[in-house]
């Protein structure tokens, strides 16, 4: 029996209801994915609480998952039955054992990456890549100062920046995660109030 965690109203964790679901049939351009792992992201707390509104209630939360393609709809050429895939972002619905998802937004998981790793890091990796390549294209030797680099995106960003030979400056303990050196002086010279 397939299951999903649904919300019928906004509120605390207790509003999540695990219920049986029918196996969805993929339509044109869609693939049916059987989840082997899903990513849990803090933004889903905002959706559950109602800070961010869902398109409609009831709703299944979750925007990041990995799994195996079990069926494809008409016109799908990007993936095939049996492929290991990962996805992130809309449409929501990862808090389920199976779900349909737009096939052209699925990404094949490399053999060296486990489904757990893919589901836990894909959204963060896509965000770090966007910051490094699209927001401000960096070039070898550019210096980077990343505030708040202790989280998932920051850790990936710092490691990726270091690998691309961008000196990356972060504070104290974060330097263990990939930055060449920390700039404690920035802390001492900071004249802004953080109260």
C-alpha cells in the first residue's frame, strides 16, 4: 500500500496525516517515481505552518526526493523505467512513497552517489551552483566572503569555491569545511550592531 503525509490545515507537526494513496498514473511528460529517500528542508515547516501558502489544501509537502522511475507517460524521452533519479522544487509532493513528477526536471543520479546523498544534497547543490555560476560568475583568483556559510548551501559553496581556486573567507570553525583561511579580523573590525 502506498502512503503520503498530507495536511488538511496549517499548524504544528500534528497536522501531518499519513494516509493510503492510489498509485498515480503519469500523464504526458511525467514519470512515476518510487521514492527511496526524500530531503527534509526547513522551508517545508513554513508551508506546514501556513507562513507560505500551499496552492490548495489538502496537500502533500516535500520538494526534494530521489528514487526509481517506475513508469513514464506519453512523450517522455528524458528518463526510462528503472532509472535512478533525483529532483528538487515544485511541484511539492515528496512526502509520499510514490509520486508523478515532470520528467524533464528529473536528474539522473551518478553511480558513485547514493540515493540518500542525492536526496539530502541536491537542492543545496543546485543553489550553491547557481550562486557560483549564475548570480556572480566567479573567475580563478576571485575572493569570496560568504556570510552564514555553516549551513548546507554554505558548506557546499565553500568547498566548490575552494576547488575552483577562489579564496573563501569564513569565520572560525567553518574553515574546516573547505575554506583556506578565516578572517577573524572581519569579526573584530565589524562596526555594525548585530543586536
